[in-house]
């Protein structure tokens, strides 16, 4: 796997980690970004006796949180920033952006939280990446292996490190890894690396799909890592790598394959055939069967108990905001899939509800803050079940117009806010209809994230129904 970064930035390599930590004891460090990762980083450095020279954050409102932590937000030009041993970057900070570029231009290397984790806590048992399905798959694997689930799902890796001056307790970890986190890492080598799929996303950050793909490939860069790869994904299918790979998909066969159908998962590993029954799973849709297959084989490769794997398949209720059926008083069905922040995720949601609620007319809500992604795949996949498209939020109108330009004949309307859109839609929803809230866009026009958007969707639903 070729190493490539869209922006050439200086990283601390894994074998230099202990050296720079030593230097930081006298020179101090810079923490870039004061969100979940930055706060966990400041706390770790403080309990390790390392001075935080400065916080760099573009948002002036973060001054309050900084002073609560007894650190201060400074400008890059500040003398104290210049002399720091390294900068710890939060994943959301674009390495090509002004903040990062000015830090690099001072010659300060970046140290990734993943490299710190590998050095002080150990590599995760399983790392999971891909555009969609990461959190669900990582959670399934975590339950199958009885391990902690960390990373992009909401727990910064750095939070797991007890102290940088003493060895930490080894922990059983399943890590959800975003392309942003992988981009900052100099190396990562989980026992098993599951790469679920790749669809257009984060082009604002990575520029091209090729680069986005390459950042994600860092997960399986080590030949020691067993790669669990999706055979139904055209980019992954052609991948050549050193080290063992296992392929999951709907048509794969032979040794090293994990085939799934609506009924079961069949893994052929090390000369043995292992089956898991899918008849009781509460997860719906082909994309979730792919997630279940990837999870089951990743857990098997880490020697999970087969009975536990089957039990998790049978009982896992799914995560909030992912194809979540919202209880309603009427006969119509309402589904909250606020996590669908790309057109590809919306299409997966649509296919899943079509399969699980046959015969229902679908009212599809799209909108929020559109990403750099094309809508034509979704437009061509709408099918006859979709009756209305409702746009909402910052880019709602543009999105429904774009979709209906590719696929004509669909009724659509749009509203400035989620509240207005629901106020219009809910009283008109017929008993045979299903309302699918799978926006296909980020939520930052109105909300702090997809979780807040999903919670607000459910709250407005209750309010309208009263
Ligand atoms: N900031 C700047 N300049 C920038 C960007 C950010 O100053 O150019 C500052 C912000 O003002 C803020 C801080 O940086 O104070 C936020 O840092 P961050 O965006 O890295 O967010 P964290 O709160 O540290 O959360 C990060 C992940 N966020 C992102 O990657 C954007 C969380 O993933 C993750 O759960 C958390 O670390 C723990 O690992 C969220 C996410 O949206 C869920 N991930 C993307 C996704 O899933 O699509 C990749």
C-alpha cells in the first residue's frame, strides 16, 4: 500500500514517540482544537506533568473551556508555541488549513493520538473504517469480543491513556477510525482491520476520492494486520496487499470468504465452514447484513466465542439515529436515520426500508448542510415507492431540486427549517405511508451534529402529535 498524504506534513514516527514525550517534559506541547480530543489531551498532559504551552482553536468561544482547564488559547505566532516539542491535532483540523499550516511552518511536528495509543496502551484488537456503518459494526464487534468501543464513535483515543510517564494497563479495544484520524497517524496496526465500504464523503478535506481511499487504507497498511474487506466494493475488490485478507460479500466463495444472504452468514476460514443465522436480527437492510458479516468474521478472527457472536446477532437492537423506528400513535411508520449524512447512506436506508416495509409509500426528507457529493445515484435509486421529497434546512431546496432534476416525476417541496418541514409533513402523512428521515447531508446548518438533529426530529414528532 503506497503511503501518500494530500498535504505533506511533519509527523512524529512511532519509534520517535518516547523521545518527543521526553522533550515535552521540558519544552511543553501545543494542543490544536479544544473539542472532545483537545480536552482529553490537555487532561492527559496535565496528569503526566507536561506543560500545555498553548491551545490553538479558531473558535473564540472556546476561551471559556480553556480557562476552566487552566490553559489559554493563543495565536500561532506566540513565543510559547514556537518552542513546543510537538503539536497534538484534533482530527477535525484540516492539515491543509491555515491553523495547521502555520504550526507546520514553525517546524513543529504533529503527534497523533493513535500513535500515542499504540505506544502506551497497545494496538486495538480490531479497527473499523469505511464511509458508512462504522459505528454499528464496531459496536457489534465490541459486544462480540466483550471489548471497549472507542474512537470516532465518541471516545478520543487519547482519553484511554492513563499517564505518559508510566506504562499503562493494556486494554481490549475495538476502534472506530475515521479518515481524519488515520490521516494524522504515522502508523496503526490492529490485529484485524475491517474496511467496510467507500462512498463519496469528506471531499472538502481530502480533495479526491483517491486520496480519501488512501487515508483509509492506512488502517490495513501493516502486513501483520488481517484485513477484512468488502468484495462488493469496486475499489476494494481490486486491492492488492501484503498480509492476510478475508473477503465478505454477497457472492464470494472459497477459503477466506464470508458470504451473506438474507438468511445467514457463511464463513470459510482455515479449512472450516462456520454459519451464523440471520433470521432473528433486528437490523434491517442489505447494508446491515454486510455490517453483521464484517463484524462476525472480525470477531471470529480474534477468537470470539461463536455462541456469543450468534447471541449478539440475535439481540443487538441497533444504534440510535440509525434506521430507528420511532414509536407513533397512528398507522404510519416513521424512521429516524439522522446518521445518514451522505447520499450513499440515504440510498442504503431507502433500500432497507423498501425491503422491510414492502407496499408502503415513502416520504423522504432530505437536507441540512450538503457535502461535496453527487445526488444522481440516489436519484436513480428512488424507485416507485417514493412519493414525495421534502427538503429542509440550509441546502434542502437545492438538494431536492438536484435530485428531481436527475429523476423527474417526483413531488417535492422545501422548508427553511426542520421544524417547518415537519409541521407541514406530519399532518399530511397517510396511514399507508412511511416517513424516512435520512437527510443525506451534514447537520451543522441547524444542529451541533447528527445526534442533536435526530433528537430534535423525535422531539418535534412528539410535539406535533400531541
Ligand atoms: N477547530 C479549529 N479549526 C478547524 C477545525 C476545528 O479550531 O479547522 C476546533 C473547533 O473549534 C473545536 C475543535 O477544533 O473546538 C473540534 O475538534 P474536532 O473537530 O476534531 O472534534 P472533537 O470534538 O475532538 O471530535 C473528534 C471527532 N470529530 C471530527 O473528526 C470532526 C469526532 O468524530 C470523534 O467522535 C471524537 O474526536 C473522538 O474521537 C465526529 C465526526 O464527525 C463524530 N467524525 C467524522 C465523521 O464521522 O464523519 C469524521
